[in-house]
C-alpha cells in the first residue's frame, strides 16, 4: 500500500513538472517566434519590399511588338510575361485558381491560420492543397527565390508572411489575384503570366479561356514541368480533371459540366513565342537594335529621370507597321518557292566538283571555317591549327536546316560549311508606297540557322533593277518612252577607262527599238545610250534622292547596276515611282509606349520630292511594259496576274544575284535571291536570272494578297496620272507621226 501511494504521488509531481516544461517550451517558442517576427520586420535578415515596391513590383515584364492589325507578333524578354487587368481575365480562371489553391481566399487577410493547422486534415479527406495562401505565393513569386537551406527557408517563410500581410493591406482581393496571375510561371519557353500562357498554349486571350482550358493552366502552377501538356500530356489531363473536380466540389461547376469538360481532349493550339520562332524573326531582331538605339540616342529615361529602360524587362509596347497577315503570306510564298528553287540548284550542281568549277571555293571554305563558332571556340581553348583541322574532319552530331524541316545527322563540321555555302538565301520587303509603311519583312530563309538580315543589313549588286533610274532622268528631261534607238554597241568615254557594256547574244533585240521596249527587255546597249545622253552625275544624284544609302559613284556603269544596295533601300526607291515622285522613308516603327501606355517616342519619316509627278507616272507605264511584253512576262503568262502591275527583273554578272522589284498602285515589293558568297551561283542565266529566282516569290505573295479582300489591296485599280496631266507622249503611234511631221492637219492638207 505504501509503495503504491508513493508511486502515485511521484507521478503527479512529474506530470506537473512536465507540464511546466511544456509551457516554458511553448512560451520560449512563442517568444522566439515574436522576436524573429520583430527582427524580420526590422529587416535584420534582409530588406523587405517597401510600399513603393509593392505598388511597382520588380518582376520582369516582356516588351511586346504589335503589328498594324493589333496582333502581338513577338516579344523581347528575360521572362515572357505580359500584364492584364482583372477584367481581362475569365471568371473561369479565377474560379479554378481559388478552388485549387486557396478556398478561403476571400475570408483571410494574407495568412490563413485555420488552413495552416488543418492542412493535414484537408489532405486526409482528399482536398489536396498546399500550406500557402495565394497572397503568400504572390509574395514569394514577386520578391524572392525559394531558398533550399532549412534555416533560410524558415526565415524566408516568415518574410513571406509579413509581406503577405502588407500586400493584403495595400491591395484589394481583385488586385492580388491579378498580380498573382500576371507573375506565375507556366513552364515552356519562359512563359510567365496568364496572358502569355493563354497565347502560348491555346493561342487566345485570358478573357476567352473556357473552364477546361483554365483548369489545365491553373493545374500547371504547382508543377509546370511535370504537368506540362507538351511533355507530359497524361499528367496534364489528370491534373486538369482534378482542378475541374475541385471547381465542382466548390459549386462553381455542375456535375454535368464537370464530367463534360473532363471528357474533352486537351485541345492545345501550341504557339510558343521564342526569339527564333514565330513570324517576322529577322524584322524583330533589326527592330530591337533600332529601339535600343532610339532609347539611348534620345535619352529616354524612366519617370525618375535617371534610370534607362530595359527592353527585355520593362514591358514596353512597340507599335509597328507590319501587317501580320501579309507577313505570313510573304513567309509562306518564300518557303513554297525556295523549296523548289533549292531543289533546282542542288540538281544543277549534282555530280560537279565545286573545287574544280569554282576557283575560289577552297578560299571561301577556309574563310567560312575561320568565321564559324566552332573554330572560334576551339581557338579559345588553345587548340593548334592541326588539332582544329582534325576536329573539323571528325563526324559529329549536328542539326541542319532543310526546306522540309530541320534534321539531326552525323556530319563532318567542314562538310556542314559546304552545305551552308550551297544554301540559297532570299529576302523580301513589301511596303505601302504612299505612307512608306512596311507591311512585310522577310530577312532570310531561317533565323535560327542564318541570322544575318538580308533586307536592311546586307547589300548586294542590284543589276538591271537600276536601269529605271537612268530612264527616269531621261523622262525628266522630256524624252518619250516611244523614242527609238538603234540597239547596237556603244562606248562611253571621259570617265576613266573607256566603257563598252556587253549584251547577251540570245537576249539582244536587233534593229531600232523604243525606250519602253528596251527597258521591258532589259537591253544593255540602249540603256548605255541613254546614260551617255543624260550623263552619270544626274543619275547618281537621283539614286541618292530616292533613298539609296550605299555608295553610288557617278560612273556610266551604274546604269546597269554595278553598285550594291539593300532590299530595304531599293524597295523604298521604287515606291517613289508609284507615289507621284515622292520618296517617303520606309517606316517600320510607329511609336514606343511604356507599360502604362505613356508615349515615349513617335516616329516621323522623312519625305523627299525625288522627281516630278509626270516622270513618276511615265515610269510606271514603262515598268508595266516589263510585265506586259518583257522579262517579267511570266507573271502574266505563268502566274495569271494580268491586273496593272509593273516591275523590273535584275540579274548580276555570273547570275550571282537575282532580283525582282514589283510595283502595284498600293504595294511595292522588292525581292533578292542568291548564295552567301557571290562566287557560288547558278551556272546558267536560264536558272539564275531574277525572273526565275525572285519573280515567282512575288507572284505567290501577291496571289495570296489578292485572295484576301480584307487587306484592301485591289486588283482593279491602275496607277493614277498626275492631276496636272501628262505632256510626254505615251502613244507610240502618235509619237511616230509627230517625229515624221504627219499630223491630222497634215493629212487633211495633203491633197
């Protein structure tokens, strides 16, 4: 009995002592917690976001490139993220988010202690949720990276709590949801925010997301990698259906609706925005450099007056003249025909030794090797020339561009350089001649593999596309297109060595021909005759007035296009023929706005009266002759474009460059085709002339344009004569009568 009583007495004392220990531990823990909160609040462990930072979060925002038809054609970003307002987000997204991530969102003030302590119970009954509220997740998304060290993670969690409370005090619930959805990570291609996610995965806007689409995107939030609908479609579908079930359990979808949406396929329209993908990739690269230059040159700063804008982070809106539909048509036309042309080129060279047929080929190959990234990297590693040569002759895995899609193959690096040298390149620019607005810009064949822009950055010899400049000076001096000239060799003296142009044996029209016929059929001797009459200086001066920025020396040979120019400049120059002699600077940037819509920069293009309106109109008449009866006839005969179109083909020495400049009353388009090196080209003019290498792309482009009435480019309109009339005779029958003195009056008096 005594032992039992003592035992009971000891147990009671022990219990009281243990209870005191527990209370002391609890009090110490609570005190420690309070002290930690105070230390964090006083920023001992690092700065907390200030009120100003909460109002203006530092999360990166992509700058958007906006087309003339209000489409986002690309972005510049570190993180692909674009902000939207609460009203621009579908209620389906909000419902999916709250049902899955934070069912008591509207009841708590940033920290849901009931949720925190009951999270285990929630998981036991099947309502799988994390411990953090949406507001806490926002705090982490906006202001920190998730720490991996346990102690640092505890500190970070407490910082997150304090930040969450501050967010709740300074934002409405709608603003918190909007901030969260604008910053959350959606995985593929650096996609951040609901706007980018909606466009990337469904090619739509956030306000149009259906319940199943919203469920899929919200389901990705906790694991954008494992729930990726691209890489793990089964996981994504299961996760989507879980979100739909949670929406049903919360009364936001009926049983029937939930089952209907669960049964649907993922229904993706996956269109990632990547710097190497999408439309107008070359244009976007050129535009980026231009915008960055403007921001620096114009000293455009943020509102604080000292901080420069970061194009990749500050969410600028860049409004351009590019028409997304016309751009798509231009790229489709290029791809369609270049695939055929490359096959012609490959067949043309099949079985022929490049080393024997192209004297400079070995030198070109060596230069290509030394310019390659592989050579530069090996050199930086200290490799000798012998080691580098061995490396270039050792097969390795590589990815190559083909017109049927990229291929992975095993190839010697030196052979890959040969492959790239033998790839034809192509560039196209199309613009409105009245406004100068550029509508389509195709700078090359594949931006990922060949990044050099051939529209504005590159220049090539222009060949016969320069001939209209010489004829324009003649027309300006009152000469009629009906004037007849003997098509025979001519030598021009007085400009250095005597110059006698060559003329094709098969392409030369014998006898006396009109200037219009000479231009239409690209006759060199008649063009040289006109040059000898008007002299090189006025021609060079007109060329510069028409916007050619490259060097154009005042020598007779410029009449045949001996100078180099860009597609950008040549297209702008031809627009003056259509626009009553007025050259309007080709324009692709309209304005730049900050993320709040404040205008930072407005573009004002330059305008020059390059020639009088009558001369310009007569030149459209002459250029129509090229299509009606000359080197561009296949546009009518083969491609069926019989509406008013003018143009000029161009082929340089040895068929190194093929050009076609096409003009219509509403659109002017310039196209160039050739290899990277001028010494590599078609060996026959039949294949290498601009009528075969460039004109067909113009035909494919214009046929697509005309088939879409919404674009407003009409077939049934002609070039408009100047209001003051035309005094130069265009009727060659009447002109002949005038030259022989046989007028209607003469006929009546001749009795």
